[in-house]
């Protein structure tokens, strides 16, 4: 059994999709990021960066294994199951490069764009243009990569599971896939995979609009080292 510490966001979807695709038995443990569950000592013991997702794998020899950071979790599950990560060293390297590309670029840029689009108390045109342009550039990178492939690295892999959740939200960040026909086709291809749909729908009943929830905004967007320490000690 794997404990999945999760909230229905793009980073959370990466792992719920992977668990579904692998057919692994897991137990959902919601981490309500708008109410500060990520600062509870028991969660920080698993995820010291106070971010979900995280997992605890009980199906191992010896002590349970805990893993935080979505990219690391995808790698761990791929190696555990022998699925969605090639064994061939060159092919494996290709997939890993695209996973790191997502966690270092697409996710952070889309996240900042989402923040300034949906949560910032005032519209800052420079920020919207800065992150909007970068998101558009990154869509162009995917478009080029898909020139002769159905998936980012040829075969379906954790690279697709990592990147797609940050593309499927493009409308929420006021971005269009117009001009990116290969990205559009890839997006539709991902949506037709049954386990992708199940993974994305996991916990959707937990979602609530945060735009007008001042307490959630304070918890999620007002963090400093001191405030995190204070929250963890309460």
C-alpha cells in the first residue's frame, strides 16, 4: 500500500496519474493546502519543503519509504514498477531530461503565471506578460519536440505525466493552444487515456475557489521561514 499525500493540483495529478497507470494500490490522504495541512509536523516529517505531493510506500522490505517532490516520486514509482521509464540508458536519459525540464521550467513558469492571473490582489501587466510569454515559449518547445512523435520521448512515459498537467490548465491561465497543433493533438491524446482521466479527477470534489478566500491566500502565498516555523509549531 502507498499513502498518497495529495491535493488536486497539477503537481498532485502527476502522481495520481502515475499510480493509476501502474495499477498500484494507494490510499488518498488529502493535504488541504488552503488550510495549512502542509505545515503539520507529521507532514513535514515526510515533506520538509512543506509541499505536496508526497508518498509513503509501505510495500517494501524494512521501514516504509517516504518520497517528496513530484519528479522524484515519478522516478521512484517508475523504477519500482519497471514502467514508463526505459531501461536503455540513452532512452532513459532522454526521459529524465524532459522530467527535469518540466520541474525546472514548465511547472514553475505556469505556476507563477497562474498566481498573477488568478490570485494576485492587483493585475500586474509586466508579470502577466513576462510569464505569459515564457509559457508560450515553452509550448513552442513541446511543439518542436513532438514533430515526429506521439509522446514527448516517443513512447508514453513519466515525461508526459509530468508535463501534461501544466498544459491542460492553459485556459485557466488565459493561454491558448492555437498555433500549436502538435501540442493540441498530444493534449487530446492524453485526455483519451482512461487512467489519465481517473488520475486527474481524483479528489476533484475537494477543490474550492480560492480567489476570494483571504485566509487560504495568506496561508499559501505569505510564507516565510519564520511563518512556516510558527505554523509547524502550533
